[in-house]
């Protein structure tokens, strides 16, 4: 599997689950990729979000990885949820 496809899968899984996903679970989903490779792909995806001024970020939290909104957008997200 090429890196672009793997990154797309990681992004989709983080988006849909909406909670921290442990590296172990990501490795179960993509067993052909080593955990170090998964970490690197997540780092690259996070860097791409940051470089492109996107609203999303990859955050390592609670022993896993999560797709989150940028903290600067909290007031609008909060208002949308009310």
C-alpha cells in the first residue's frame, strides 16, 4: 500500500471515530505498516494540516491519535453546538 492511500485511510478513521485511536488499533487496521511508519504518516498529515492553515489538527491524546479542530476556532464551534 502506498503512503497516500494509507494516509487517506488514517484520516478517514480518525474523522469517523472522533475519539483518540490508539496506535495499536491503527496497526490492526493497517497491519502491513510498521507502527513507526504509521506514526510518521500521522506526523506528516498533521504537518500538512498546519501548513495549509486548515481548521483541523492531528493531536496525540489519551494514548491515541485524534482529529480535532484548531483551538482558535473554539468560539465558533461552541456556538454551532449550542
